[in-house]
C-alpha cells in the first residue's frame, strides 16, 4: 500500500518511501547517467538489494531523525519523477538537502520546487541550518543550491569517498 502524501508544492507531491513499491523506481533513478556521474554508483541492481538498502537507510532515517528521503510525484500525471529529502550524515552536524530526478523530468523546475519544500521542512523542524553537497563541476546543482539560498562553505571529503566535494550551507535560525 502506498504511503500517504505528506508534503505538497504547486506541482508536486512528496511521500515517504515504500521499499516494496518503490524499489524498481529507485533502481532506475540510481542507475541514471547523471546520478552515476554526480552522486555515485550505489551498486543497486536487484529488487532484493534495493529493498534492503531502502529499509536499512531511508526507513531508518525516518525513525532515527524524523525526516529522510521522499518520493517526488508529479501531480498532473501521478508519475514518480525523483526524490528529495533531508539526509543526516555522520560527518555533518545538521542534515543536507538532496534531490535527484529521472532524466525525462529534468529542466522543469522540479528539483528546485521539491528541494525548497525540504528547506521549509527543516525550518518547521527548527533545524539551525541545512547543508548542500555537490561536486565542484556540477554547475546545475551549484546553481540550484545558490538559488535555494545556500552559500559555499568549504571543500571536504566524506568517509570512503575519494572525490573532493563542495559543501554549501544556509542558516535557518
């Protein structure tokens, strides 16, 4: 059974992930060319491993943090178009905003619309700040983070990630 819609924007609905129902969609998303190039290979290719990943990571985040990643749905079609969320990483003191879309839905403003709703969620949760993480050569993501009001803070590396990343931040309190 699909989870209820918990956030809405003008053109989108966001709901919690349902590992059983969303696994095939998630496999498609995480193996799309831009995900692989800019976010990295999660090595998710089967329903079984993807369901376990979603249960161990995404579902656990809802319980542990009160937020996580959400499925982004286009209102007009009912199609799942991507994900957006707040992600708590061990190396950061507050969550980062993340977003990804299937290629067919890029360039329509959905990443901004859904990520902006996640910034609003952070405000509702009274979080003091939100980070954004991207690679230095992903100009569209940098532009989006800046449009959301985040400012470049520093370069850093995440554990077990050989690539240097750009860390952006917006203070909410």
